[in-house]
């Protein structure tokens, strides 16, 4: 049987610190239609430490193509290492890239000599049509939603229309060993699940505006519950469902219908994508329902406590809205993760201090608050904020350079060090390690010990003598995390 090999690059230390890596939903989605007619093999660098030998054993005359997924960032380097390795084995096998970054910069991606084709946006139908065309020797210009090389020329085909998620088959979980991808959260095995795509908001930093064109589409509430029931029946060891939606509460009627049904399934659940504006419109009845349904965690994109920066970001909702929502949520036993973004164009130290002050205020307001480490802004091509960066920065001219591209980390060494230290220290401000198990017991103990020091450093922006950062980097190097 003819085959297709899909490769998931290494993501970074955060994925390795968990008990298990996250499910490769992007590759499983890409394989959704292809696996009906072809053998699909997924090779995941995060769990396949000897992936090169495995690839050597898999590649044969029946291999139609190989595929790689990538976000902007360090995944690009691993993806390129894989692509180069494939070309060393056989220069005749097409290397296909998909995912967020290749969709944002397809021409630059194809300028790399190890990449032949880019799948733009949603992959299910496009990738199936591409594999079929490659298998049958059909012209690629009839495959919508791709760009590809013909000698030195890069050609684009017609755009692929957005899919109705309800018409797609269920995710082919059988393509991986599902037990390799169930990270523990609060002691429960958690499976990643997508019930909707896209977001209608127009935050100026977000790749969604380009990748999904602000078009939100979703499984119906009944189809969502049907699929989750099927998962629980087939994999009874799954104890928690983690919705990785970009914005779960866009349609409140649909969301409430899903929540009501989840109450009877005997599992906990989490939501990755939530915004303040949506939460602002939830009443006490809805919050009570969320708690009763065993909602374990919400992740809210706050991003900044500076109104000036929020305006630059085109971030909906005010600081007052944030405070009001967190006060309202303090009545309920629901863990809330807040994410913040620093290093954006126009940012000054006073803006970061306002964000820090907001975070500590939220800690006082709501004991269930947890914060993600302050993320350093990455300029996604095609976004409004990217255009601001373009005016001031010499941005990457080659695909591999995007692995290191962060706005302020490129300015000069001292600024880079400041943001790296801020990112590192904000990882330790709360008690998340108690809930988010790690494979390294020593690290868990150090989390508890270091937290008061971390809070002091962040509150006063005191990042001198960062001996702990040196030890942490050494720990990562030794354990290859």
C-alpha cells in the first residue's frame, strides 16, 4: 500500500517538562481524509529519539511524499533537519510543509532547497487532493490551496474554501499510540480536542487574522458531544478533555449546550482559548453551570495591563473588564490561566510594570489564578503589528532565521537578556506545578523554593545576579529539555 509520512518537529522545553507531550492534532487533522485511501505514518521527534533510523526504515518506493508541520519559532529548525535528511535519502520524494508559518510566508518557505510544496491553511481536503495528484501523476495546478516550485518558479493555485467541520470524519486517533499523548493535569489524563477554529476578533499581533481570516467555524454542539462520547467509549482511560479552540465562547448558545452535556460524562475539561469580552457576557447561572460541569481550567489571553499597549494590540476589553471578570470568577472553583505578551512595538518599561501590577492585583483578587510565563512577542507576517515591526526591523530573509525571531530580542544583547529573564522568572510566580505534573521531581521541589524569590524579582524588576537562570539552562542542557 502506498504511504505518506508525516513528521512532528520538536517544540521546546515546555512540552518536554510535561508528563507527556501534547497530541499532534495538526498532523492528525492533515491525515484525516488521506488515511482512508493511503497508509499514513506519523513520526514524532518528541517521542522518537532515534527518528532518523525510523525514517530510513520507512522510506521506500511506495512513499508518495513526506509532510512537516511548523509554527513560527524553534520548530522550523527541527523541520528543516528532517527535510534535509529526506533529500539525502531520496531527492525524488516531495517534501511538503504545512501549518501556521508556511502559510504566512509560503514563498520564503519554498525558497529553501529542501522544501517542494506548501499547503496553505486548513489541510484536510487540500492535503488529500495533493497526495492523490502526486500518486496519479496529475498536474498540481488543479489542487486548490497550495503553492509549489517548478524549477525556479513558485506557483500558487486557487485558494481552498474553508471547511464545514461537521462534514469531516472524526480525528484518526488510531494513527498514534494515544497513551503517549495524555499529559496529566491535576492528576488526570488529558486528551486534546478541537471543536472550533478561528476567532472573529482582530488582535493586531495574532496569526489568526491571516491563517483563519477572522472566520470562526465550529462543530455543532450535538456533534461535539457525540465525538467526545466516542472518544470516552474507545479510550476509557481518558479522564479530561482539553479544548484547544481559538475562542470557545464565540457562540454562547452553542457553548452552553455543550457544557450542559459535559456535566453527565464523568470527565473534567479545560478550555485553551477564551477572551475577556466573552467572559464578560457570562452571567452567574452560566458560571455556576461551568463549575458543576467540572470545568477544570480556563486560559484567558490578557496580554497586557497597559491600556496604551492594549490599543496597539487592538485587544478588546479594558483593564476594568479584566478586574471585573476575575472578581466574578473568584466565587467559583475554576482555575484560570492568564497569558501575557511582552516585547511588542512601542512598549516601554512602564508598560511592563503596569502588566506586572495587574498580574499581582489579579493574584489578590482570585486565589485560583495561574499565569503562563510572559511570552516574548513573535512578529507573524501579514498581521497589522508585523507592519509596525517591518518599519523598524531587519526581519528574516530566510526560513531558518525565523526560529530566532522575537521583536526585542534582536535589538541588542542587554534587551534580549532582560526579556529572557522576565520570561524565565514569571514561570515560577504561582502554584501551577502542583496541578501540572512534571516528570522531574527535583524541578517540582525547586519550584516551591524559588517562588518567593521569583515574585520579588518580578515585582521590583530586579534581574541582576541571575545564578538560578544559569543552573536552569544547565539543567535543560543536561536533560536535553
